[in-house]
């Protein structure tokens, strides 16, 4: 089972995010729709509200126009993700980021 938000263009597979598990994140949201040449997945974990274990991964553009990347889920209670293009335009879900509970 996967998580799909067709309005934002964010897809996470599998939908259950597990500590140290590998997930695929696909993105066809606003940056992709505006013609970004490169998109980076910005992610980290949190125990409370602060981001920790922050990383950026360059996403690969798929033939369908979406971008995707695999990542190993960092330790924490929540996985926070957002996206940026090579010009540092951000899609952070209107400041809320895209947040997924991390299962132990």
C-alpha cells in the first residue's frame, strides 16, 4: 500500500514508514509542473517539532515527468519532507511540510 496525495503530487511507497526502512518518494507537484530541471528531496526526522538528521537527495526525473528518490528513514517519531528545485524555490506544503509518522 502506498500514500498518494494527488492534489500535492506527493507519493510515498510503502505508506507505512518504518525506522531504517527504505521508501520511495515520488513528486509531481508544483515545482515539477512549473518545469524545474532538477528537484531535491529535503528530509529529516523529528522527535518533537525540530528537524534532525537533515539530508538532501537529488531526485531522478522519470519518463512520466515525475521525480523520484529512495531514502532510508532516519530515526525519530516523524519523517518531515519537502522539495526544492535548483533555483531554491521550495514546496513545503505551505509551511506545514509533508509529515509521516515513523513506526518503530
